[in-house]
C-alpha cells in the first residue's frame, strides 16, 4: 500500500506542478468561485481517510484508498512546497 500511495503522490505532485508551469493562466471557475487543486486534494484525503476507517475493507479497496489518498496528498501539497 505504501508504494501505491507514494507513487500516486509523486505523479500527482509533479503532474500538477508541470501543468501549473505549462498553463499558468488556466483555472477552473464555477459560479464565480475559483476551484483550486488544493481543495480537490484535501477532499480526496479526507474522503479516503474516512472510508478507510468506517468503510468496507478488502485488499482491492485498500489499494484504491491508497491510490486516491496519494493523489490527493500530492495535489494538496504542491502549495506548501512552494513556500
């Protein structure tokens, strides 16, 4: 599980940094609100953490939780790495 989470983190982290560098003016706006990848990441980390605690536990679901957790963590941590 750790390998899946770390690999997903690295893909998400460097993917979002690459996208932000290549397309700095591209933003997602809905109803006048800027939806930043930071919030997607926080939501994915919170959801998978909650599901891992109270949800059904199988080996396949645990791998899926690790994947989504790593993607969310990488997406949210790109902002703290910039400071």
